[in-house]
C-alpha cells in the first residue's frame, strides 16, 4: 500500500531550546520511505538519529533564540501487510522469545500490568489460544470504554479501566497492559492513519503472537491496512511525537494521510477471525 503523509507543527520559542520530533515513518523491510522532506522556518540546524530501543527515528532540532518556529514534514511511504492464519498466532514460551520482545513483558509508567493481573486473568484467562485472548481484550475495550473525554498526559491504563473513558492513547495503553498481564509481550504503536477523522497521529498497540508483532486497534477508528508506523515503544512516554528541552510554547499542529493506491479496500475488523494483519 502506498500513502502520502504530512505533518506541520508550530511553536513559539521564548528562549533558546532543543526540540526532538518523532514524526517520520519508521524505515523497515516492510515499510519503505520512498521520498521525504523536512523543512523549518526559520532555517534551523538539525540531525537525525535512530533510537537504540523500539522502532523510531528522531529529528533533533536546535532553536538558537526566541521567535516563531514552524516545521513541515512530507513523505511518500509504501508498506506491506500480511495476513497470518489465526491458529499460528499462539503463545510463545518465554524461553523462546527473542531478547527484543522480553522488555515488553514488564509493567511501565502508563501500563501497570502488575495492577491489572487479577482482572486480566478473571476476564480473559479462560481463552486457551493467545490470539483469542488478544481479540477478547480488543473487543472488551471497544465495548466497555467510551471513546472521548478529557484525559491528560497522566492518565494510565489503570485510570482508563477505572473510569472507562479515553482516547486512542488510553485504549492502546489498556490493551498493552492487559496483554502483558497475560504474559503476552505488547508494545505501544503510534502512526499516521488513513480515514481517521479528524486527522491526527493515531495510537494502537502490537502483541507478540506466534513470533510476529501483530497490530491491534481497540478503537476501530481506522482500517488496519491504512496505518503507517511512526514508532513503537513501551508506552506513550517512549514514543511521544515531540520532546521539548527549553522554553517552547505549542501553537498548532496539522496531520494528513492520503492514499496513493488506485483502489483501497479496507481491512474489515470483524473478518479477522481467520487471520490478522501486521506491518
């Protein structure tokens, strides 16, 4: 699938500052960035780094003095989804997990899987197959957590399951925490999303099943094959689109995702009982 993505963000610098942006699609064998541009006004010094943990590309921007700053990113991205038979998406014994998956078994700041252990096993532990457990988690969140509200940067998975309201970030954190409580590695996913209304960066999660990282979206707000991965990490603190060091005031942001495919057929969430998709 081929997409055109863009993001524009504006700040007012009150003093010299450094900004780390995480808005570029991640490069991998299954997601190729065919073309991209990254511009700033005024012209600023910047460099790119790949994270040593998770999947993400950082753009580090130095802002030498006070003033208005605008940043624009555009890219054309081609990615590949695979459908994997559900019976192959079973539990992986911890002894057979790669080192890269082990970190995603642990509780984290926003995903307190240790506090949700009893709930997870009572609600989902009766399912014998790992894929069925994860689908049950997805459907429980979709059915029982109201989308919307005014959650904050402090809202955790434990808060979401208590208040039963949240946005995509909160749905993703809860999915991650419940999977980890069932000893299924799970990680937070952020990206561009085709057909998401209104357009914004979108959060969902990935579960490690049968040796594959499988994309799960408990909000069901965007087609799975319309997702363009920006980053994965332990939770939102590990995948924030912007990290500010200094004195910057956020002004505004706009995000856009357009399909460049002659025909785009959305992957139906409710027909995934025979398989699942991942990037």
